[in-house]
């Protein structure tokens, strides 16, 4: 049976605190937040009027789309996904397929929660106004869930599997694992794995109504997203996209590609909305099992994990997550790995969270640093009871390390965990 | 507006939809949108919407189905303009 090693050879990101890899890297190292006040949310009477949204100019967007595509483009998720995806491809040193032949050995699994929610709203209003004829041809391709993978595949000429996965906030980590499996089993040489999430009131409104977002920091956006803090009072909604090129080690070495890290394995599961698990709350038994199975699948020991990039959204569930990591890894208070959350800097980017945070995770491994947690100068005592505060860095640490665990958890009681290893050239 | 003027307007509408520069430059009555200009068939409905807006006319489904060449399109535009268009 074929079992290829799988490495990461390209990264791309379109995040609230950086719309290209260099800016994003600088921002995470220096604790630069991308959370800003959103006048439209204030006008619409949202409880939470701050959010993380990539700052894109028209000129930047025009570099990635044709003038015809731009004419009716009203899907922020597709814009973010295409930017991150094409950037990752370029970063991997790969070209767009220029000839008539598709690139049969390359595909993409690019996830999202919804697609083109603004476009959908526009179309619904047209239909209700008895103007169905005026929809034109651009509604379907921008509102179908797989719109983002379809746009990316068309631009790159991908000829292998092209699809979109969806697993709520676990989407981004799931896409990496699905792509990993396809390469590992020899069915593709390269897969662009990533995920995206729309911006704006129509995607964030439902969360606002559920009262899971903070309403206490509208006057101080950059202080609003507070994972692991005693004063965490709900997440700050975010948006954007992250992407990475996964490739068989053989293919990467044969074309002398830069290798950022190796994907050792991982796991996907669900708590079945049984026990403590519900549609919106994680079953801790399943979370711990997912982490343990991921480590087992990666072929390493739990005591080898040095850094965790958590899900840690800045709700009351943060302490429970730490407790789950501690139990799954069988660690004491003092030998707990370093742990950080990107959400302090970008908010909770919903279906894009897992991929943007995975890009940050790979950068840490590759460059040997641990980015600082911000807004947790007042650590939650329920967390410091579990792990020593030195395990929760609030300053940038430069430190080469080998093993990182990244997990995301989503509505529907779904879990995803991947294990990444620094790649050492032999 | 005579036929030449209608074709000139039509050219500006069609331009963004075609990447066949040579065929586009030599556009005439016999030009076929799909075979000559290689326009994506899904975009034909967008071109019809642009024409409706530009000429302030409304094009029914039967007429729309005929609009595959410059000649047929000009005929549809002329007939609609004659029937209450301005």
C-alpha cells in the first residue's frame, strides 16, 4: 500500500492583521491586532460592533481577478480564498497551468461555511422584487458552497480532486487532513488545502444573536478578543482565508521546493452530541480522544508535543479546552507545552479559523518562534490552576522546536487535530 | 440610431466578455458570439442584461434565444426599439 510522507511547501494568507505572508508573520510575532471597529455593525444595532476583516484595496483584488469577474463579484469569502490560495501556490514555486492540459496531479480542498452571503442577499432581494431576470450568470458560482474551490481550480488549472469541505469552525484543519490523506494514499502529488470565511453583518449576525460575541469592548477594539483572560466575555467575529500547499515529500524534493514542515498525521471526530456534547458545546471525551488519536496517527508520543496552537475563542470554554489538552497529553501543571491562541489578534475567523491558525502554526515551526498571546495579562485563574502561567507566553519567544499540535473545534460537536513536525533536510 | 451605431454600442458591451482580440476587432454582422468570439455561453444572459440596460428595452425569452450572432442581435434590438423602445 502506498504511504507517502506529506510536507508543506507553500503558504498563503489573507487575514485581518496581514493580507500577505510577510505582513502576517510580522503581525503575529509582534502581537499586532487586526480587530477594528465596524461602523456597519454599529448602524445595524449589533451588540458586538468590532470584528476582524482583511483590509483589501481594489488594486490588490484586481491582481487576482479578471475585469469581467470583478464586475459582479460580491463574495468576500471567494476573494479571500483566491488571494490566499494563489499566494500559497506561488510561494510553493508552482506555476498556473498555462496550457490546455489540466494539472492532473494537483487538486484542492478549500473549505467554507457559507459562500457569497452578500451576493445571496442581493439575489434574494431581486427575486422578491420580481426581478429574477436580472440575476445574470454570476449568482450560482458565487453562492454555491464550492465556489471558492472552483474559482481557485480554474485559475490554477487543477485537474485532481477539486472540492469544498465544511465542518463549522473545524473546517480549516479538516481541509488539511483531507488533502493530507489524498497525497498520503498516492492519489495526488499536490493539494492546495485551505478555508475561507465571508465578512460582514449577514455572516456575523447569527452569532451576535446567540450572545456568544463580546459586547464589552466596542470602544477598544484591539482589547476585545481575550482568549484565556479572566475578563474574556465572548469571541470577536473575524474573517479571511488561509491556505497551504501540501505535497508528497518525493515531489517536493524532486523539484527542490522549500519545505516548511511535515504533516505527520491527525484525526477528525465528533462527540455525537452525546454526554456533555451538544450542537454548540464540545463533548470533552471526544475532544480528548481526537487529540490522542491524532498523536497516535502521527506515530509520536504525547510527551513529545512542545507547542499547542489552541482553538481558544475567548469564551468560558477556554479553561475546559486547556483541561482537555492536559488530560489528552497526560501533562502536569509545570510540564504543559507552550500554548497560544491566534484569536487574540484576528478574532474568531469562523470557517477560516483553522487554516489561518494553521498557517501561523507552520510559520512558528519553520522559523522557530512562539508568537505571544495578547489580552490575557489577567489570566483566567481557572486556567492558571491547570497550567503554569509560563506556559502561556505573552512575549515573543524565539526557540527552535520540533512538534506542534493544532486543533479546532466546531458547532455540531466536531473536532479536528493535526500534528506538525519541523522538517530537517537530510 | 442606425445599424452601424447599434453595432458600435454592441462592441463596447461585448468587449469584456471576449478574449479573442483579433475576432473582436474585425467584428461584423456575421460574427458568432460563441464560435468566433469564444464567449462563455453562461455569459450570454449577462450580455442580454447589458443590452437591455443600454438600449432601455426588455428582451423576452424567445428573442433572447436567437441572439447568438451580431446580425440576430441587431435585429432584436431594432424590433424592440420600434415596439415602444425610445
